[in-house]
C-alpha cells in the first residue's frame, strides 16, 4: 500500500485520535498521584524528559502548521507539567 494514496485529511483525523492516547494516559497518572497519600515514586528526570518531548512536538506542529500535532502535544505539555509539579510536590 502506498501511503501517498491515503488522503491527508484521513491522517490528520487519525493523528488527532492517536495524539490523545498519551495525554489520556498522563491524566490517569495524575489521578493516581493525586489520590495517593504516599510519596511519589515517579522520577523527575523521566517526567521532565517526556515534557521536553511533548514540547518539541508542540513546536514542530506549530512550525509546520499541523493542527493534530501541535494541539495534542499542547495538551501533553500541560498535563505533563501538572504531573511533574505533583511529583515534585510530594
């Protein structure tokens, strides 16, 4: 199958759906951290690393005008920052 035969709109729509998987998983982790009374076991370096990855792809999406890329990664940046703040605050 040739990828060039698949319409760009299909990839954009699919990208939006797939792009929300990461943020949903982060939201679930935020919920778990929030409910736990125990100190966080999440590594700040690991969390900051993923924050950097989300931020890069957010900028990439802005630069190349790819809504699915920048929007999904913007949500990832916000949620990952929240998770990092929760982990550091424990």
